[in-house]
């Protein structure tokens, strides 16, 4: 496990310095904030994947797996900051909460169809809640 980084300026926290437990804390925050899916039995699992995704995604929610698993590729965030990682976690957790539909899981999965209502909702929730998760995470990481 990597050591947690404590810094005066939170913007310089390097994503690669976060532990899998830190990202797990973010998923626990999502569960506490948004609850469990009413469409999918059981909690959402997560997996932090080393390396890069095949198609450049920062995250993916695998509805077709039991249990449903959200995958996060920290390396895909590259120069993005902690706020962006918080947004990705919220975005993927929102997909876990949504009812899977044929269009999204088959046709749009390869296209990242941004006009898909499920993506529109996930981006809206990400936008509305990522700063709240970010601030709560900084309090957690700094022991407050």
C-alpha cells in the first residue's frame, strides 16, 4: 500500500499516490450519499485497475457482471486532478444506480453516446456532487 500524502495545497495531491483504500472511501461516500441501486441486487463493487484502459476511459460501470463493478483507471486521469477523479467515481456510481437499458449496454457502450439520457444524468450528478466529495475526501485524508 502507498502512503497517504498530506499536503498544504490539495490540488497537488497526486492521484497515483492514493491507495486503493482511498478510492474505496470515495465509493463508500457515494453509497452513504446516494444509497444502493433499486435495479441491481447488492452493493456496488469497485476495482482500481493498473495501467490504461483499452479505449481511454477513466472509468466504467459493468452492469453485466455480478456483482455490478465499477472500474477506475487512475493512470487515465494523467494530468487531471483529484477533483476529476472524484467526478469519475460519482459518474460511475451513478451508472450503478441507473436501470440498465439495451441501447446503452450494447449500442452506445462502444460510442460513449453523450446524447444518451443515462450519460446526461451521470454527467449532471457528477457536476453537482464532485466538489462535495472532493471537500469531504480532503477532510478524510487530512484526518479531520
